[in-house]
C-alpha cells in the first residue's frame, strides 16, 4: 500500500521565534502552513530574554527599524495572546545604569526627535532603590516590553500539534528534491519552503553563501526574595523580573564555544557583573545556554533564494529578534503574495552582490 503524500502550500522549517511568528501570521491570513521542527535545547529562542527595547545602549542610539517595528510587535503579540488564550506580554520599563560618562550623553540625546518617544527625558541621579544604588545615575526607557518567549513557543507548538500542523522531525536539506512545481521531502510535497532554522542554517547547503556568525549566550535564573519587580536593570548585563521572585540574568557573548552547554566561565562573568549592581542575597536556580543565529553584517536575512524563487529564509534576527520578528514576517509574506519587496539591506542576495 503506497504511503500518503502530505501536501501543503507552505512548509516552514523550524519553530523557534521566527518560525512561530511566521506560522501564526500565515494562519491569521487564511493559510494552512505545515511546520517541521525538532526542538533543540540550544535553540536561542527557548532561552531568549524576550525583551523589546528600542534603544542600543552601547551607543545610546535607536535600534534598527525600532520606530516601525515596536508598535507593530506589541499589536502582534497581543493578537497571539488572544488567539492562544494566554498571557506572555508584559509592559516593563528599563533602568539603564550609567557609567561616569553616560549621563551627559543621555541628557543630550533624551530630548532628540525619535529618541524622546522612548525615555522620560530625565537623568535619575543618583539612582537608588532598596536594593540597587548606582552613584552615576540612570535613564528610564519607556515602551519596553518583556515577552515570555518560551511560553509563547510552547503554547503555539501545542496548537500546531492539536491541528495536525506540526511534524516533529529534522529536515535534511540534501534529501529535499526541487522541481518545477515545488519541493518534495520524504512524504511531504510543498509549493514553498521557508527556512527558519536559527543557528542550524549555518549547515544548510542551500544558503552556504550567507556568512552566519553564530554566537553563544548564557543566562542565569536567580531567586531574589527582597528585590522589587517593577523594572529591568541594565548595566553590561540585564536583570529581568519574570515573576515569583525570580529574575533572569544575562547575557554572555561567545563566538568560539558553540557547544550549546552552560559553562563555569559564563556563570562567573554574569555573577561578577551582577555584584557591581545588586546589594541583596540571591540564589542561582538555573543556568541555560543557547546559540544565536547572528549574521556577519549584523542584519537579519529575509527573502527568496537567488536561484529558487519559492525557497525562502527568515533568520539572523539577533538580539532584537522579539521586536523585529513580526515586522520581518510581514515583509516576507508581502513578498510571497506579490504585494511588496524585501528591503535590500536584509535580502539574501546582498551577499552574492558583495562577493562579485
């Protein structure tokens, strides 16, 4: 008896944050995408902090596309909450603790057009509460949001499973057949395939021309019974309240060790940075690591394969991925539907043009 062919208009490879947001938006628009995914413990989405912060603290500048992406992302995740009947989006300000030289720069930038939409315009000097004292002061970033990405991804995964839209397996690109009417992989026949594989795309031969530069990040979960939970602290590291006296502490950046396992080195670095900020006792209750799918030029990669118009990629969302994902998903779907083009800054073909 011949096996049954599973046909779909769109096959999404990977169900991290990018694949989850893409599948949700497609379902909203009336599509019935199939998702193939074998969750990895080292997926960056599953250990991501989940913060939406429109500013780049290192340079005190607006993040790329923040003005367009942030309001869209808030609406998008609220829609996901309603769809899944769950809660994973929380408004919470960020207290950026200053170095000796930051305060003057902040006071000058805080009132600039664009920047002023995301700050209270003040320098809080010195910055103090019951547990944190920082003599050089702090600036407060408004409109910042925390998304519980682990919960979002898990609950959407359960939806996919309940509706027979998820194949729990690994796709091996070498075994995928490309022909005139689409793609064939084992018993799956798809008109379009979209790769949202995260750091695994570095091994994808179809996109070997993209200079992936994966970076490992480590996070600690702390229990701090006496610390208030009304803002996120940022000073080289971040300290994010996630409820029940638990806080997420991150993050590290390691381009050499890509094993996906937590390290003593990462733990030591995070705790040393925390010691400069926190004045309360705490307990470490968890230590996680994930591999971020970063790109060499620090921009996402979104769009169609240069040689296969129905083969797409959505990847490299980076540290601002929670904020950017809905914005990039909409660009990609507009491309698929013939309603728009991908920003040349992020389309895959930019790497081929540069190499010529």
